[in-house]
């Protein structure tokens, strides 16, 4: 017998009015109370305003994980049986612990990584996105985010130069995912049968050609695609870390003789180690001769397209087939926010080739035309475009250009200052905002130089005033600064140089004393 709606409704259990149930219901309601949110938000914004206003020179305060674990555990409510009462003081302590233990990305002492302090407005819009919670892979779930994604694609393509009626852009959660997605599209373009039949019937072993300086996410993507180390063709680079097109052709020919079938050449626009820009025009010509898809990993350096002074470093970008561009690096957005561009939108749809009735519409319409789930991994995707589109809408592109120009100029100034010091050696001439160098007093042996740079970097980090990174260049460690803060000036650079020298001298003296004591001990 079929039940009516009234029968179903009448079968619901009667509500009880016991005290425990009242506390449970009131606790649930209170957790979602708009007034309480308002009060809490104001207090958090006050704390973040003070955080942003702190212009002191400070680096990373690296805490023993066990100490931090104990402190964080102490902030967790012991209540397990009912919804705990809201504790404003507990929230304040959590926010303070969060800000105090993070890398101070807004401080002039932060010169270590490629993620940046965000434009404050972007942080506020990120808060809006978290509250309204509109996953943006489908238009019906996030209408404005999907429109904003289309608008930002149009705006940024003005700097890339592709046919406005043919290109496509999707947002992804990070450059690693964007590189993997682009390689999927390239592989499926070259091997159309591989999605349904697998790689077994493919003519030749699918291979990709990459720079020796390529980001590890590219080799990781190759592994995910089932392309082993032996099928990764590594192209030689010059002293500055740029692919040498004059040598790459013969390397590709040799790979083909070994039975490999390369389908994609990955170039870099701003390598992680040195910030080097591969010669895109020459590599595009090379890719055409060998029938390869040209993907440009511009996660760091693609933003230089917005600068009149620096966009020439990406000359030839319009010849690429796809481009990874991180907005959470030099567009100063909250992470992650990555833009993946395709010159041909039909290729974008080739990365994934399946249907699912619960999300994909059988009959496309004006709404589904804005969906992006068929072009990216994520079904539920944060509306990461909203901070970028809002900041662009409010301030315009000049904000980004001015900050990019400032960062590159400060990096060139750092290069000049360090090159002028007799006990320092720069490793390259910076092409963007990344500079690598070494502290090298006279007579330093290569093996000792490697250990010295590592010790200096660790002590700088432990000192808590500056935060810099390190990278191995031709087997020897180098100190690395990434200028992401427009407040950094010559005084801050001089302070860093002096601190490196002071630490280096103390390390060398301690090492000499240890060797002296060791010799005396062995003699006695």
C-alpha cells in the first residue's frame, strides 16, 4: 500500500522537551547565530589589523612540534557529550597562536618562499567565499564565481594574446594540479585511445621533455600518468638555468631512436631555483618541428606579463598550447589560486572524457556553458577566483604591475649590493624577484662552502629575524631570497647581509676551534 505524504509526516517521532534536548538544540542554534558571528568577526578583524600593521623585521619562529602540539591540544574543549558554550577567549587564543606560529609573510624579514602576503581586500573576499560556500565548478552552484572566472580569463588573455574566441581558462587548486591537468590534455591529444584502452596499445612509449630545472610537480605528474623516469627526456640548460634550444633537438632525436614518443615539451617561465625564463619563441619552433604540445609552467613568472618593463621575458607565450599561472604567487592572492589556460578550448575538454548524470547535463544550455567541471579534476572547488576578480575590479591591473616592478627592482638592488661584497658571490643575474648567492670568504673549499651555506640558512631561520631559503646549484648549496614584500628596502638588505656575514664568521671560527681541539687531542 502506498503511503501518502501525510502518513509519512505523521510517522515522524514527537519532539521531546527534556533539558538535555533543549541544551542540544540551543547549542546548535548558537553555533550558527549571525549575531555571534558578527561579534567574533569584529574581534578577529581587529587582531588581523594589528598583525598587518606590524612592520617589524621578523622571520620564522620555529617551535618544537611537541610544544606546539601541547599548546594546541590545550585549546580544545574537553566537552564531548553536548555542544560546548561559545568561548570567545578560546577563539582569540587560537587566532593568536595561528598568526604567531605562521611565516610572517607581510614582514620585510620574509624573503624565503614564493607565496606572498595577500592584498588585504582579497582576504576579506576569501572570508565571504567561506561563509556563502559556493563551489564553483558548476554555474548553478556558484553563479558569480563562474562569471568572474570568464571575466578574468578575458582580462588576462589580453596579456597572453590568444584568439579570444578559441582560448579557455579554468581555475585549479595549485600549480601542481594545473601542470598535471595540462599534461593529461596533451597526452590525450597525442594518444586519443589511451583514455579508454590504456597505454598498452599506444605506438611507442609516451614521453615528456622537460628542463633539468623543471619543478618537481612536473616529474610527479609524469609518475601519476604512468610515465616512468626512463620516459622523461631531460633537456640541457645554460648557466642561468634556461633550456638550450640548440642542444634540445638532438636530445629529442636520440629519445625517439630509443623508442620513446614524446608528446609534450614543458618550458618554464620563472624556475623555482633561479627564477629563469626559458626562450619560449625558440622552444615553440622546436615543438612544432617535433610535433609536440608546448606547455609553459609559468606558476611563478607568468605574472610578469602584467608589467610593461618585464613582459618581454615571456616573448612567445602566444605560441604555447597551455599555461599554468599561480595567482597566489605574484598576483598576491590567498592560496591556492591557479589559472590554467589553453590556446584551444577543445583541447581543454580533452583532459577528461567521462560523463556522470548527477552533475553533467544531457542537454547543454546557457547555464552549463559556464561549467568547468568537465575541464578540471575538482567537482567541489573553492571559488578561488573571487578574491582576484574583486581586487582587479576595485584597483585595476596597475596595482599588480606596480608591485611586480617594485619587487624586481629590489631584487636587482640586492644583486648589486651582494655582488659588491668581496666575501659574497652571486650565482646569477636575477630575471625576476629570485636571487641566489653564497657567502664565500677567501680560500673556501667547495665541500666546505656547501656545508657553510646550509649552516648559515639554518641559523638565520633559527634567529627569527629573517627567513630565507636555500637551493643546490650544480651540487653546491646557495642561499636564496625571494622578494615578495614591496616594503623591503636597502636597509633591510644591508641588515640581512650583515647577519649572514656575522653568522658565517662565527660558524667558521667554531669550526676552526673544533679542528684545533681535535688535533691537540689526537696528539696527546
